[in-house]
C-alpha cells in the first residue's frame, strides 16, 4: 500500500470513528424521548413491554392528560412564568451589560465575578432566604414568586454572556453614533440590538428553558394547582388508587411538556448557533 492509499485509509477510519461516536451520542440523547413517546402510545397491558414499537397504538393516555384540568392550569402557568422570566431577564441584563461591556469603572470585574459565582451556588443554598423574601412581599403561591426566584437563577449567567457579546461589537459603531448625537439608549436599542439578535435569542431561550424545567422552587413556593407549574404537576400525578402510578399518562404529559422546547430549538437553531459564537471573536 503506497503512502497516498494509506493516507486515504487513515482518513476514512477517522471519519468512520467520528461518525460512530456522533451516532452513539445522538442515540443516547434521542432514545429517552423516543421511549417516552412510545410508552405514551402503549395500552396499559403493554406498558412494560420492551418492544421498540407498540403493537397497538392508543391515544388514551393523552386524552386523560388533557381531561385533567390541573394539568392544563399548570401548563399555562409554566408558559406564563417562563415567558415573563425570559423577557424580564433579557431587559435587566441588556441594560446592565451595556455599561459593564462598554465602560471601564472601578469594581466592574468584581460585579462580573460576583454574578458568575452566584451561578455556582446550589438552589437549596438560597431557598430559605428566598422564602423569607417571598413571605415578606406576601406573594407566596403566586406566579410572581416563581418569576422572582427564577430571575435569580437566570440573570447571572445571562448577564455574563450578554456582556461578552457586547464586548465583541466594534467601538467604532458606538463612537460614530455618539458623534451623530445618539443617546446611550438609542445606541443600545437601534444599533446594538440588531447586531445582538442571535445572542438575545440564545440567552432568552436558555432562560426560558431554565424556568420551564425548574422544580425545587416551584415545589416550595406554590401550594395549589392554580399556581403550580408543569414539573410539580408531573411529580404529583396519581392513579385511580394510592398504590397505582400512571406511567402511561406521565409519559404522555412528559411528551407534551418536552415537545415545545424541541420545536423552539429546531425553529431557532441557526440563531442559537450564531449566538453561541457571537462573542468568540472580538471586533
């Protein structure tokens, strides 16, 4: 075998190994969701079958899920809370990231380090303090309590990411706008925002997903079905008796909860990729 053939053979082997690794990783990521879909379509008698495809497809589990009024209420609560958390997080972080990224002042790095260190704290570490704050404002068992708690989770990482994104914008654009008489607010909204659209979509979607999937705060700060979110509602699913666990309905509800996130990622995947790489090169 000559050198050229040997080089082609090694290249083919590397590609085959890389494709194999990608296939294994993708399978590990996709299979749990696929199994949830399959389990949600099984009849009760076949629920614990190990077949990859159900022999009889039924929508009975989905019918029971949507007939449950508490699940519908919790689904709406999750949509409202996650959306408001993402919007308020973006509003706060855009206004805060602009001075942190474009101005050099004493304590700037300290603010960013404090914001980053907050993300390292486990949720249970701030649970008691948040509970006292929510009780002081008298918003227990309200959506506003969850929004406040979730913003404490989403703001630090979003602020850090948004600051890095703004650092990548050339200063010439800002200086030219200032020479034309533009105010700081106009620069942020009219010049920076169009450039930062991929970053805004990425960070906003990450904040939405974090609020959508959060369980501990939702369990602690809500008491009734009118205020609970989907993760808590799934955990409290019960069957016809106290000894029955409705796996089929839980799988159906899990599919209903997961599908919006999958669709959001598929719709905004290009902007997400652009946003993840927006701050990698400084202009």
